[in-house]
C-alpha cells in the first residue's frame, strides 16, 4: 500500500535504500523507478527527510499533508517556456527548483544528472541518450555534465520553432552560465529561483530563513542546516574548486557569518584562518557561485563626496546565518549583537528575491563616504528614480534615524537633474500597538518591515 512519495525540492532520486529522519529514526525506504524518474514508496513515515549522503538529494513529503506553495517565479517560468526553446533555472541547492518544475510540468521527462548511471550513459553516448529522450524534458543539475549543452544546442537548431523543449537546472551558477554563454546564447532564457520569500509564505522568518525544508519543518531546522552545510561542503564546494581543507572552509563560513553586514575585508578574513588573500578571494567566489552570499557593491555615483569603494557582504539566507552564528531561538536572536545586521541582511535578501522573481537583474547598493555618512540600501527604479532604505531593529522610530537618508537625498537632488524621484523608507520592527502615522521626518516613511515588503516589493520598480 502506497503511503507517500519521495519528492525533492531539487529533484527525485532514482534510488534510495536508507535515509535518516529528523525524528532520529531510520526509515528503510525501498523505491522502484516508474516512468520519468517517479518514485513510489512502499514504506514511509510522515516527515521530511534531508539526506546529507553522497549522491542523495531527498526530501520525503506525505502528499496528503503537504501542500504546494506557489512560487512568485512561476509566471516568468511559464512565459519563458512559451517563448524560448530552452529555459535554464539556476539557484542555490535545495531552493525548490525541481519541485517547482515538476509541479508546473508534470508530464515532462525528468533526468537527474547526479545519478551515476544516467551520467555514465550520457557521457558514453550523448547522441543516443538524447535521441531516446521524450521532450519536453527536464535535465536537473546539468552543470555536472557540461558537454550536454552542445548536443542540446544542435537539437534546438534543428527545431528552432519548438519552444519549451528543454528545461535545464543547476546549483552552481558560474559553471552553468559558462555552458549557456558558450553553447546556448540566444536559445535559452535564464532565470534564478531563490529560497522562499515572505511574499510567498508568512512562515519565512528572520530566525528560520527561507529554505523550504527549514520553513516547513522549523522544529528540525537546526539538524537540517547542519546536514545542508555538510552536503554543500562535500558536493558543491569540491565541484567548483579544489578545496583541500574542508574543515578550514567550514571555519571560514562561520567567520564570514560574524562579518555579516560589514565591509568586505579579505585580509581581515585571511589572518585568523592562516590562509592567503588569494585563497579568500577564491573561496568567496565559490560562495557567490553557489548563491550562498550576497555581495552589495557601493553606489556608483559621485555626489561630490569621497566614497568607500569596498563591497558589503551578507550570508544570503538569514536562517543559515543564524545557524552559523549559533543562534537557535528567538530569545537568543533578540539578545544577539548580530540582530541588527541579520535584520538588515533579511531585508536585502527580500529585495533581491523580488528582483529575481520578476525576471530582473539584481540591482541593490549601499552608500558610505569617508566622513561616515551611510545608508543601508539604494535601489534604482524606473526613469532614474531611486529608493533609499534604512533598517532598524528598534520598535520605536525617531527623526534622528532618518538623518543619513535626508543628507544623501539632498546631495542626490543637487547632483541629478530636476524631477528625479528620491523615495526614503525607514524600515523597523513593528510595535505591539500599531502606530497611527507613518510620518517621522519630511519625505521619509516609517514602515514596519512587513508593511514595507508588502508595499515596496509589489511595486513594478
């Protein structure tokens, strides 16, 4: 009797015998491949499983208790599939790429290019393998077999009028994009799926972040993040670059979390670890390639001030940042010296998700000059408009909190042409008693972070 099915936020696995549950029990799951990588379980528990085992990308959901959460990117994916022969969906591991695609295109053939048997067959006879594929087809984690791009391109060129035939996914953006730029230029739409946003589900929190499994099973989030880090280190890090000392890389990630929301100083990161600055640069590239960090550049316009040119760095998911910092509860978060930086990074991530989900390129900056004038975020809009955003964890807002934004706005208005809009937002935690007014200073709106995201992220900027 079938009591569940194995799905994955990133894929269906083609075989699984042993997975460890978050309930600290071992469930022996014997599955048989049916159709296009569809797995039916003969024996399963009603829980989510994350298997941090080699060659395993599993999440176990009970279909009666598990509801699909609509993703904001769906509209862009459907539009791209109707317009392009191929669609490339990137994003961090476990963000839900495969679960999204299997939901939108349930009849598409599916192949996981992490399965050794499939990889071996594809490399041994790529033409024969692809000849047997029924399109539309989903090729998951395609960066593992980059040579497939050339063969897919030849098929697209022979049937250029047929849209939506090939849907490719990958968790390592740089290697994936090299294959796209070299072989699929003009033939593929490229989209990025990030973890859940607050617009998609109210279960996304500062403490838990937005990864689907951590959101849906918050009681098991600590174990999930530990497993995620182990799997990430073993698979993605080694796949992107030859990191020999994974223990030091793990310490590097924890050290980087302690610099969350600060200026990026590679020398400061290299010294405690006993590694070189070029090594730190390489490791940062790995984290950015696998969408684990956000690097915010300084705003590029000169308003007659000497600007700081260093970038600002954040762990992309606030839940992962809290885990790396050893913050496991709301009480610990409230007392943590990192609370303000974590809140700031949480808002930055939501803005980035809004841009990615609308199919736009990432555009978010910060401003700081040598005199110490600093504004958390600058988000360019249409027709040269710009939004200034200042984040405060306080539940009480005061006019002095808006001074940096007002000073920068005045400089921008003097430097820029007349008629350009400069909007200012002071984002804060909501007080228990809702404030009757949003006005705090001339031209500045004070909004609780939920109201800010609801209003600001819905605007087609």
